[in-house]
């Protein structure tokens, strides 16, 4: 561990109450600490500067994903062997960092996620958070090759290869899922290790509804880009099949009563058209993405 350049990145927004304590704990692990002050309106950036960290200041609040992107770019510039992302709100334990980075040191993983659901730590998580995290993780698992237990954990470790090949583009909370989708596409090894979480006296940093919506939209966006035939083609085939069924039903009704059933005809036309649109979109998007990837 001593010969590795270990960098810890902290995305922070209005964390003046917690940032000093968090940095103090992390200084025992490494002196290479990056704090991305994401447009805070309090003293977060000033306090981080006073504690000798590398501070990246965003002029305005851009979002969690933008902060992670800035940290990724800075860590790559610093020649980091391992980047650990660590929440600023005091919920993570510095003692767990060694366990999180160990699979990377042993060359067993490219990305390591500190999971809150691999031991009894999840018992301390508020029930509404637990339900939301598990639901979002199930959605994320649809788009990746792993079956993770905690896709939204901000406590992660990334090796040098990850920093060189993946730069998140989503500005919001969906960046956590985006990174995993891109990593899975490139056959990166993603592991999970158990961590403890401290929720006592902590209020939610992010609105759970907006967080869930952001992650869901991000997952759908990147799934449609990475798997257009699956994302658009399967619904297109289903809609087209339904449309053909209603077309036959409409024709049968006309042959019996010599008049068109307006409702059946409208459903048959609408579903057939939508099915064709989805199928056409799948083929065009797949062709476009293939050409772009071949040229890049």
C-alpha cells in the first residue's frame, strides 16, 4: 500500500459541519485528498482549503455526477493508482478504506463498491432508504452483467485503468449507474465488499424521490445507447405484434358486420405505427452507434 499512489476524492455540497471531521479521519490514510466543492453556499471550500486538501471549486452547484467527473479528471492528472470516493457527510468510516481497496491491490477487481447490504449494517439504514436503494439497484442490475447489492453506494475504489477509460458524463446522481454500465460494457471486474454505515443524527443529503428519478432516467438513457436493439427492438416487436392482432380482429369484425369497429381500427393502426417507429429507431440507432464506434 505504501508504494501506491492512493487518492481520496470527496464530492461536497454545503458540508461545512462535517467536512473538517471527514478530512481529519482520511488524513490518517493518505495525504492525497481531493475535495470537489460543488458550488457550496457555505464555508465547505474554505475549510477544505485550510486542511491542506486539493480543492476543486465549481462556480455553481452542478450535481453529484459533475463533482465525481472533476475528481476523476484530477485523480488521473495526479497519476493515481487507486481513487477512493468517499462521502463528505460523515456516514462512512475511514477504517473501511483498506477493505475497499484491497481487491484492487490484489488485482482482483477494477472497481470495488462498499456495500451496505453484505452484512448486518443494513439494519441501521432507515427503512425508506433501504427500499429505495434496493429498487434502484435492481433497475441498475438489468443493464449490467453483475448482480450487485448496492449500486448507489458512494464509497467506491477505482483502479488506474478505470480512471483512464471511464469519465462520467451525467451531472446528477445517475453518474453512479452510468459508471457501472460503462464498466460492464468494457468487461471491467466489479466487486463488492461490506462496509459499515453511520446514519445516526444524519439527515438525507439528497431527496430520495429526485434521486430515484435521476438514477432511473440515467439508466434508461445509457441502456438505450448501449443496447438499442434490446431497448427499442423488443418493445417494437411487441407493439407490432399487438397491432397485427388487432388488424386481424378488425378485418374479422368487418367481414361479419360489413362495418369497421372504430375502436379496434384505431388500436390496430396506433399500435402498428408505434411498433414500426420503435423497430425503425432500433435499427437506425444501432447502425449509427456502430459507425461512430468504428470511427472512434
